[in-house]
C-alpha cells in the first residue's frame, strides 16, 4: 500500500496509497504538512510550511548533504536580560524572571544565528509562537511570523539587521493577542519539509497587556496614573471611619519572583479558555471570582468570625506575594481574608498582567442583599432592630478595585475606570464575583449595563430606610429615610504621593444637586426602588455627642434631647449598644436601656450611663 518516492541517503520517503495524504521519511517520522497527489504519469508534492507541526515531527537534523544548501539554525537569542533592549523598552525589567517579558502591540527583538549568511531571495524562515495544549492558527494560539513582506501574519515581523550569520528579527504582537506564556520556535522552510528548533523553556516569552500602546484596550494616557497603577509595587489601603481615616501599607509585589506564574496559574485553575485571555473584561471578571474561594477553590478564604486558628488573621497580612505563592504551590485556598486583603491581592494580579489598577475604599458602604437598591432596616414593635428580618447591612468601609480599560461592549463614553470586587458578597451569573462595572455608568445612573452596576450603585447611592413592622399583619411602615448616609466618601491613593485622593465625585454628583436628582430618576427607570413617602418632621431632636475612647477604658455615654415644640413631650426609647464588625454585622449586645424622658416646652434634657470596659471587651 506504499509507493517509494525517493531515497535521501538512507531516509526513504514513501506515500500511503489508501488515502494519498501521508508521506513517511522513516518509521519514526510522519509528515502531516505535505499533501501528495498521484496520477497515472506523475507524482506531485505540495508543501504547506506554515501549518503547525510539533518540533519532534520536524525534519531530522541528521539528514545528509542534500539539505546542506538550506539554512540550519545554530542559536536563538531572545535578548531577555534586564539590561538588553527588550525589557527596557517594554518596561518589564522589574520582573524577577530570566525569561523574556514583553507587552503586546509593541515590537521586540530576537537574534537568530544560522550556519551561513541569510539570503532573503533564496531562504525562507519564520518565528512561530504557540500557546496552550492544542494550538490552532484559526484560534490565534499558533502564530507563524514571517519576515517576508509577501506573507501575511497576525503579528508583524521584519528583519531589523543582518550581519554575517546573525539575523535580528523584530516581532510586533497584535495589540489584542492572548496574554500568557508563549513557546517560541524558529522554522526554516525547505522543499523537503520544515527544519525547526526544539522546544526550549529559556525561549518562552510572556506577553502582557500594554497600557503604553494606544491600540491596546487597557491604554492609559495619563503618565502619572500609569506609573502608579501599573509600576508601583507598594501602596496604601485606607480603612476606619470617614471622619477618622486610617492607613494600611501594603506590598503588592507584582514583580516578585513567581508572582507572574502564580497569576497565570489562577486563570489555568479557573479553566479559563485560552482564547479569552486577551480580553481584559473577561480576565477581570474571571479573576474577581477566582480571588475568593466560595465556589471555585479560589485564592482566599474569607472569615469575619474572629477565630483564625487554622490560618493567618487578615490583619496580619502585609503583602500579596506570600499569598499568591502559597496558592500556586499548594493548589489550595489560603486562609484568611477580609475585603482589603481581597482588594490588595486582586490589585497585584491586575498590575502584574499589565492592567492598570488601584484599590479604592468606600466609607459607609451599603450591602444590598435583595437587589432593590436601598438599605432596609426593619424594627420590631419595641423599636429594636429585627436581626432576623434585616438582611441588608452598612459596612463602616469597604474596599474594592478599579481597573482601567475600554468597554467596546458598552456605548461610547463608558470606558475608563471599571469597578471590580473579589470580596464574596452576592452571586453574579451564579458565582461570587462583581464587575467590571463602568464607574461612569454608575455616576450617571445607567445601571442597565453589565456587569453588576446595580450592586455597585447601591453601595454608594442607596437610601437607608427604617421600617416599623406591625406584629399583627407583618406590614412595614417607613419611619425614617436617610438619603445621604451611604457612600459618604470614596478614596484611593494619590499618584506618586503617600496621600489619599477623594474620588467620590467620580461615583456620584453632590448630594441634593439637580444632577443627583436626574441620576436617581434614571436609576428608577432600571429598577431602583426609592422610598418616596413624606414623613412628618419630628419636633424633638436627639443628639449623641461624639466621644473618643481608648481601648481598655470605660466611657460615659450621653444622649441630648431638644424639644422644639410649645408643648411638653414625653419620650420612651430604647438604647442598645452592640459590638459591631466593620461589615455592619453585630456580635454581642453590651448595653440595653429603656429610659423615659420628659421635656418641657422649648427645653432640652439629657440622660447618660457609664459603660464598663468589661461589658464589651
């Protein structure tokens, strides 16, 4: 069933006549890139040199003198040292790795040494880039780059210089190519097949997003912002209260040894399709799910219990490197995290891959549990918060991330900063994740746009509505509405400085402004349920003076009342003191009083108690 075509010094080329498509050169070598056609009088061979063929299926390097007239590859120099041209031009010299790291949409160079000088008119060679387990040209996972002007390729290639036997080749990856670790080969085309280099890990090249390239979807033209949000390895995360902001330093470590591989492992662990890894929208959304472990064995286990026996307390972490390296080596989630840890590690992931990113903190951040875009606080018949029926909460502060990218899936004007959140709060499309949500869309009430804009809108804009529940029929009656409590201040680190920057105006218009009313009306069109009831104005004012208490000290709690009416008023109240986590979840009650106060017309009064430290510590 075979016909011998020719003999090459002991290497027999033969064809299987059953299908006419396979040509063999030795029992161990099968040619899949050659099509043979037999007629009554002749045998015609057609070569297709740029269809991928694994290196071990290439022409044997020991073929005799018949191939000596064609180029042989002696060496491939990736110019991967930190002081060489590539890493400096691509701003990747800070990465602690020996491999070449470049950014897409920008030319890099490599040098190929042949056994003789390269002749453009006679010789054909290509540089091939491969990613994933089943590379295909049609899917962009196999990229052959020819230096010949008459051959088209998704990536541009050119001969930069040719001296003696060394050819310097310039390669420009497409600005939307897949981000990840690519294998590199050099292939020489001969009439007898392809002569190709073997796989060599030292020639692997990492290709990242490029915020310096205008054609890349993560392009950021503000140089100071780009320097801060891509290259800065250390930062400050803000927490505490909006009127008493504290700082937490953090080492993002995006250039540390092993961190880049750990970030790529996260996408592998998520089984993210290789073809999606060039889209920053899909990368950010997938990572927001993978940074928490709730439903996919992701990077971090969240805990707000106070018991961290089987891991590291969230407050003990000071950097991302140890977390990411532990996860990539153990393949198991790392314990424990709270919102600022999720945001900090997410920030490292994004910056490491080349996506501009920053950590933001929202003070008095609403957690809308039921999706009605307002914070519902339900009181029982005694005026006490009904913990069983109150599902929404208000966090003292909450940290998330913003990443910078264009949004071709949205109308023009909604690109730029996008809110993403890895803290597992609510599910989105079946997984605990959030974003990317356009910050511009949130500011203008366009909460119909993907992804998760309504949830982020509620975090900074929702009304806090207190309801009194009727115990007889379960009906709820609004008794107080606070429309300015949530989203009191949103801050991030200022570029190039160790000070904070207030970015509240990027999320919302000033409270009470005409623009704010327009935004809320727009949000109502897309499902925002505002409480529009008009409540009678109370004629008795209550004020609780702000006091500073040192840890371990007793303190005096005072309540001040002012009767603004011309009649005497008697007030019955309850006072409850609770230990509350920053997420708004109560732990234990240490104070409960039900005083009654009588106020003369146009007069004031006060009540007070001494709270002992033993009651709440």
